[in-house]
C-alpha cells in the first residue's frame, strides 16, 4: 500500500494512469507495449504521487473557500452527475465525498491560478520559432478518394485469379467503367467498393504505398496484400499541405502556455518530494 505524507493512495488512481500512459504509447507506435509495463507502472505511480503532493500543498496554502462558493460549485457538480444518469440515492450516498472533492478542486484552481499569475504569454517571435521547428505537426497528409476491387484466391495455384484481375485492369485502362467492374466482381462482403477518402498515415504499408503513388483517375497495378488480390482506382487525390502559420498560431500559443504551466507544477512537485514521506 502506497502512502504519501500519511495519506493512503487509492490503487485505482495508479491503475487509471497506467492504462492511459500505455494506451498513448501503443497508439503512437501501433505496437503492443506489454514489455514496457513496469516502466508505465512506475510513471503512473510518480504521476499520482505528484498529484497528491500538489493537492496537499494546495490545501496547506489555500483556505477553504467561502460557503456560498462551495455551495454553488457543489450544486453544479450534482447537476453534472444527474446529467450523466446518477440517481439521487447514489448522490446522497456520495454526498460527503463529492463535497470534499468540490472543495479540493476549488482550492486547486485558486492554487494554480496563483502559481501561474506571473507567467508571461509567448511572444510572436517565440510562437514563430516553435512553428518553424515543429512544422511536421501541421502537415496534413495526402488523401485519395478510392474505389476498390478485391478477390480472395482459394485455389492452391492462384494464377487464374491473378490473370482475371489483370484482365479487369486492362479493361479499365482501355476505358471501361471501373466502378461497374468492381461492383460486378468484388468479393468484399456486402459488395462495398467505395473506400471514401483515405489519408496516408503509414508510408511503409503496402496498400498505402501503392495507392499514394497513383495520380488522380489512375488505376493501380494488381497487388497482393493480407491474403487478397487488389485493384484500386484513385478517383481524386489531395496532395500533402502545411497549415499556414496564421491559422495555427493560436493553438501554438495555447500549447506553449500549457507546457510552461505544467513545468511549473512539475518543478514544485519535485521540490515537495524532497521533504515528503513516501512509504510503500
């Protein structure tokens, strides 16, 4: 059981942080990160400890808000719970805990507002410099509007299926309606041939590598991918673009402010750890 300055830590808080950190890592890498579970667990524990230390410091520095302010915020909390389907019986059972959470939140809001009061907003030059060094963040991937014909070879020798796909491609190149060919011959369940707009997200993916080598209106070669033969037509193509600085400057300014505020909290938590009693 983990304790921070005598306060017992709810294990669910660590579990929630652990699952979030792991999910974020897996989303970025598109890989399962089970081998990094110990790392994510340690980071989750540190994150929760820092949060508790900051909450304790807020309670030490900030007196309990006036009753009227607490009452107004508490009523808003009750309304939010009701909107999410909580019954009055549940709210009555949780009333003391919800009020305590409301007071803690109000204290933390006042505490962080005081910490951030002297933080200067990023200058235009700082925003521009950040944009220049992070332009990959603002690139919009190329996209294509795609029609698709797919066949699933069953025979030990797939030559007949491949030859037939070559025949249909030849017909399309000679002017036949690709949509009609795909609708008549695709083996995709439901007969769906329209993939809509696809953004290029994985350069090394065989399907996307082939698709985004096509020009608008072009029918690609027959290729084999994920146990199937494919033919695709790129009906329309949108090239990659970079969003203009003027469009993204407000987002950059907000992100820089968030990073600065987070750094202030992390530095304070680091200093609070020097005198904290953390027991496992």
